[in-house]
C-alpha cells in the first residue's frame, strides 16, 4: 500500500509479468468500469446496454488490449515508444495502482532508455462521465521534444445492445457515424444513423456517446485510427466503421517537467446535452478545475456511502483495513444501504405501499398524506400499529429503504445481467434493491451489523415471500418477488427451488436479531402479520417424486396468469396467497418458521441427508446434477441448528397457544408421530426401514400439498408451542444420529450422498460421495460437535486432499484426475462378452448402439450424451424384427453397461467437468471464508461453554490458520490479482478470478469485528481480546479521519497501542492497557461516563444500534495479553 496525492493505493509493480486479471472500478452512481490489467476495458452507465466500449466476456477483454480503449504512441526523435502495447518493448517497466476506495486506477509505464514515464488514470463522476487523465513525465536530465498520439479506439455509439454487436459487430459498424463538432474541434460525437433493425419502419437514435479533451494545447483531434498507419491528415468525419478519438501533437519537456491532458467520455447524451458540452468547451476556461472538483466530490460521495456501513477503520494492519473497505463496498453494492439511517421518506414510503397494495394505500390515504416529510422507523411502526390494519403493518415492517443495490454481473459472470438504478431522473437517490434470493439475504446479514434495527424487517421480507410448501422464489426486489418461467427456446431456462439457504439464511437473521435485540423475535411470534408467496410451481405427489426424482415440479400456467392478473389489480401483493373471498391469507410468524422446517424434515433420509428433489441445487450451483438423487448432509447440518434454535425460542417465549393453519398443524402432527415412534438407528438401519421412514414423512408432506394446492387452507387450529418444541426434540435425535454416522475415516464428514430406490420402491440405499469443504463448514456450525471435535475437523482439512499448498487454502473438493479422451467410453470386454445383444450387433456391423474401433476397443455411439439417447436408440432397434427379442431380453443389461461406463448416477454436475469457477482444482473463497466464520463462532461458543483453555486456543489458532490463506494476506503475484479486492475463486491453473461481488465479502464482514476487539451479544456491545492481535494496534500516534452519521468530518487522535473502528457509525477506539478493563463513553452533549468492565450497558448499546446520535464516541481499554 502507498499514498498517491493523499489517497491510498495498492501498487502492483511489474504487472505485465502476471497473467491478465480483471478489476472492477466502482462509483457513487450508475457508472461502471470493468478493466483488464492489460488496460483494455468496458465501461458505461446503468447496464451493459449503456456501454461506451464493447461489453464482452473477460477473456475477450484481456485479449483486446490495443484494440479497445486507450492507445498511445510516443515518438522521441527516431524512437517510437508504444506504452501498454500488447507486447512490451525491451527495457520498459509497467506498474498498476488501484485505489483503496476503488474508484480510481492508474496504469504506469517507464522507459528507462528515453527517461520518460507515461501514466494514465480512469475515474468517473456523474457530471462528466468517465475521465482518463494522462501524464507524461521527463525523468531525464535533458530537455526532450516529444510527439504524442493518445486516445481511445472502438468507441461505441449509444443505442447498441450487446446482443446485437456481439453477434453482428460488422453490421453495426455500417450504421456508425463519428464526427467532430464545435469550433475548436475537441468534441467528438459518436452516433448511429438509425437503430439496427430489420423491420420496415423508422428507428431514430437520438442519443450519442460524446468524447472531448483538455490539455495538450497544441494537439489536434482525428477520428481515424489510420493515423497509426502514417496518415498525416486529421479526419473530422468517419462513417461506416468503429469510432476512435485520437489526440496528436508535440510537447517540449524540461527535466522533471510534466505534461497532463484529459480525455472525457460519456454515454447517452441527447442533442441538448451535446450542445451543452460544446458550449462549455468554447466558453469555460476552468474546465479542468471543474473536472477535478467533480471527481473529488464523486469519491467523497462513495466514501460517504461506505461509511454508513462501517467501512472506515484505522489500525496497524493497513492491508486488512483496505480489504475491509473493499468488502463493505461490494456487500453494499449487492444488498444496498439505507442512505438516511432509520428515517423513512414520506413520498418513498407512500409509493412503496401503493406499489405493493393499492387497496391498502387507498384505504389509508389520509394517514399517508398526513405523515411528515421524514419520520423515524420506530415512530412509523408505532403509528401504523395504532391504525390497526394488518397489511399496513406488514408493509411498514417490510419497508427497507435501501439504495445502491444491484444484481451481481460482470464480464466474468456473463450469465448474470446487472442493472444499476441509484438515482431518479432528477438525480435524487431512489429506494431500490434487487438480488437473487440466495444472495441478497446473506448480504443483509452483514449489513445488519451496521443497521441492526432493520433485522425484523429483513426477516419479514424473507418469510412473507416463502411458499406454503416451505420454499422461496428465485429473486426478490424492493418491488416484490419474482420467479422463473419456463422458456422452451432457452436452453438455460429452468424452474425449481434451491435448498440449504432457506434454512440457514433465515436462521442467521434470527440469531443476529437475538444478539442485538433480545426478545424482538418473541414479540412477533404470535402476530398474524405474515403471508405466503403464491409461486405457480406444484411439486408432484410423493410416489411420483420417487419414480422420477429429476422431474418433480409442474409450472401451472393458470396460476401464473392469476397472479399476473392480481398484480395488475392490486399491485405486487398480487403475487402473495389470497383466499377465495379475495383477501390475503395471513399467518403467524410461528407458522412461517415452522413450515420450512417441516418441508425439510419431510425429505429426511436416515443415514443420508435431506433429499434434494426440487430441481435446483444448493449453495454450489455447479453440483446441479445432484438434484433428484442427491442427499444433502449440508442442509441436514443447518436444519439441526435451526431446529435447536426454534425449540429454544418457543420454550423461552411467553406466547401461549398459537393459531396455525389446520393443514400445517396436521402435517406437523404426522411428522411428530413418526419421529417419536421410529427410533433413530442410522448405522444399523435396513434399506427397507430407511424407505419406510421416508415414505411416512414424504407422504405426509404430499397429502398436505395436495390439499393446499387444490383447496387452500380450511381454517386455523391452536397449537401449543411446546408441541412444536417436542417435534424439534424428536427430529433432532434422528438428525444427530445421522450426523454421527456421517463421520468419515479421515475425520471429515460427508457433505452429499446419493439415494438409490429399488425397482420395487420398497428400499432406499445410501451411497457416499467424495469429501467436500461445504460439509465441513456446515457440520462445524451444526451445534452437534464438541469444541475439540470442531478443531479436529480443521486439522483434518489441512491434512486432506482438498488442501492446496500453493494457496495455503482449500478447494471445494479434491482435484480429481479425469480420464483422457481416448480412455473415455470404453465398454469393458467382460460386459460385451456377457451381453448377447452387443455381441450380435458387433458381429452384424450394426453401429446403432456400439462400434469396435481400430484399437479393438468397443465404445457406445459417440452421439449418446446421456442414457436417454441410448434408450431412444434401443427403441428404434426394437422396432426392427431382427433385433426385437434381443433388445427386449438384454435392454436393462445394456443400460447397466452404459451406467457402468459413465457412472451418471453419481454425476454431480459441471463441478466435475470444468476447471474453473466451482470446478476441478478451484478454491472458492466464499466457502473458505464461511469456514473462518464457523471456526471463529466455535471459539466464542467454547468460551461460553467453559471449555478448557487449550481447546479454546486450538480453535483460535485454527481461525488464524484458515484466515492466513485468504487472498488479502498474499502478494499480488501469489494471488494473481489485487489482494485487497475480493475475488470469487482461484482455479488450479490461474490467479484469482471474478472480482468484486462475491459472497466472500459478507463472511469476512462477520469475522472482522472480533479481529478489532468488538462483539455484540445479549443486546450489549462487548470488547473482547480473544481475536484481537497486537499487529492491529498502531505503533505510533496517528490521526484518524472519518465521517459521522451526517457525513460531517471527524478527526480522532489515536495513541500508540490503539485502533479505530466504527459500529453503526459510532467511532470506537480500542486501546491496550496494563490495568483493568474500562470503557469511556463520550456523549453528544459533551458529557462523559467511565465504567469498569468490558461490556457496554444495554441502554447505551441500544442507542448505538439505533443511531440516536446520543453517543459520540466509545473508548474501550482492553487489558494486555499474550497476543495484544
């Protein structure tokens, strides 16, 4: 890390000696840049359709250096230097610098022979767009005359979608127009003569991309890249080819002198905006100052957004604090952040209510109109509770005024389409969030560390959108929920429900609420404020699931159409479950917490896991082929912890009997009876007994679904909370038994297994799969294992074949060696000899099913991609009289031979077929960070349980050992990218891939507070040195500059042996002391209070969590210890 012009940057010297890597440059608005370490880039506004350089996959961006984006030629006498050309010239040195804030990047190349250094930066601001600042420095001892050509190539005009130019870029070129406008010819306008369409109708494109420049006063502008071929003429109009904007001119530099110029590019300007730029260039003499001011304001605004989410830290470990800032940035970009704390805007809230439910908005129009322009969340909730309307209460609870969120997507994730919506047409911030269900709630868990009072609303948003069968839709936005619709023309189209996150993400939010606000969940349990999502998916009956576990969900078009019609009538609430009488069906929180547990328990296979029969995988998408025959021990581990939480919650809450839907009560009773009657014995259980238990719970679920799908709920039944807790007791016995049998001989635990149903459907056998990191993380956090056993798992991981020594970290699974091409598809000689059908086919020369090659090996037809293809071929063969009897007699034998060759039953998905992403040899950093979370939490639990000091020390050491392998502890060369930035994965053959928006950030935000000595438990802020290390404490007196909740500047002096962090944006200083633990609280009114101990009282802690502004600063003095 280093400082450049007062800002922190991470430096990567000799960057050209590394393989190219992708980076994300962020902004405070809708501007985005994805840039290669080669200098090639794509950038734009809003989404990929707003690009000013072609949006392409990362491999193509890396390869496009010199053809897309910046190009430079510097001539000194007869010598020509091409900085950042695809091939570096001898003697030059290239470096890269990325800002800690993330909004700026600098490329630098030094030419020792010429004594010159050329560098350029990319930054952006809302007013001007994207600003490239170029600097040429004479580092020699003599004056030098330089001729410069510098600019941008392959500029996109506005109005082209990536779908079009990625397929027919040559056609789009034919529509392009590039021209200079204005009297000094420094403004280039890049437009389309019309839309690229094939319909017989006009399609005007009345927006353009604009490029202009400042500096290099004697330079001229040409729009033709032919200048690099020796053309001497400036060209002011170019048609029918890709756009370019190139400055050329001479400059004289004295020793130590610098020449600086800027090229500015922006997207989507209409004629008025272009005219405004032209007039500015002709009349404004202070343009550069204005650009600098706007860039500084944009950077400050970005810092302000991140400060709200506690990004600002000052410790002795600068790399760790830089990495923390980056983690906050990308967590915020995925989940959003409240820009006004806990304050609701009247207009935004009213619009939200109306968008969700027009009837409710009309009914309470006077109340909404009477609201003040801004109102605190607590006051608003009190007000609507007094009004007494359950729907208004629900909507208010669910109102989360988050901004800055977007779906993750970039050139390294081309299957995800991002869209940045942060401001309205007047430039005001808007309330909007969106994300895949399996992404956004985990980001909210980390966001809740800074805004814990939103936790009940997050939980409300979660449970209000889950279905009657215990699942959740694909996507959630501030506008409501969304689900996938089958598209027969799209090979990527699919429907279904993911599994594990339905339990674990909800549980994490519940547990967080208990830590920050004990009793808050208790107060909601009996409230009938909650709803079901009416997703038009219908799970098949249980026996059908067993018959074909790969095709288990029907999309009901009529139900989809009905919700669409309701949405048109009432708003987004139309996607929720309604009664036949036209009212929303509302249930208690108890019921909403119970149903997903029943759903998972209804698919419990003793000794195997939770049956994955909803057509979607779990956390690891790449294991998608496990769907159908897969059994998830991962979900079982999470479910065990969930049930333990649920029974404790119900036994400590004073809620009395609770009304739940009659059908849910019956379903629950059936499961309770089964788990109580059948005693756990997974180790010695017969396949028949295993199938019997699954039949019983599976059919109970099936019967429940059939009734609810057909008739809805019939009424409500009172259920004692203790009855639910007793179900949890009985089920946990079964789960614990299966967990104990899941321990492998190497000390690890099974993650996924396979279930085999017998032909008679009377037996269910379990086949174990190979070890996976995912299962170890989940079992450590399951609540079953002792602290010693958890530490043993970490030790076993470092001894396992999942450990990669080169990265000092763990792959998702061992790197398997796949057979070579010629080793594939070989039918064993014994299988051929034992199969009369195959022998006869070979003797006859019929190649419908098998062929014999020149090497004498027998192979199945090369077009049989899966067993279905073989079955089709056998059907065709059976239609021929000659083969009918042989096919009938030996069909199953032939199918078995195919399965023996390819073992498709155990095929886990693309994870076993690709060498990147979640594939073979890859480290997926999110799961490694999950491991760190599990181990850190285990250490705290060990302390609470009174474990032996040596056990606690083992777990603490295990945490640091896992953490040491994370990317930010490496050099750029070791990591293969910017170490302080989060990246998704590291394949076995390359450096870190997929920058920015990865779930890794959430996990590291969860572990970071303890690393700086801060913890929340029981509604109190605690200062704990268990994970506080001396290297985090500054060694010299330092000045820490940060922002308060009003984004005003604060300066805090840090003494040696201290550090600075924030919690809910309240500054916290943790310092080492040789005395007893002590806390000093400084209040906003100027008073202070000293108190002994290491825990802040609940009332003051609540003021911090609630951002009341009453607490100005907290200083905790922590006794020195072995590591502090």
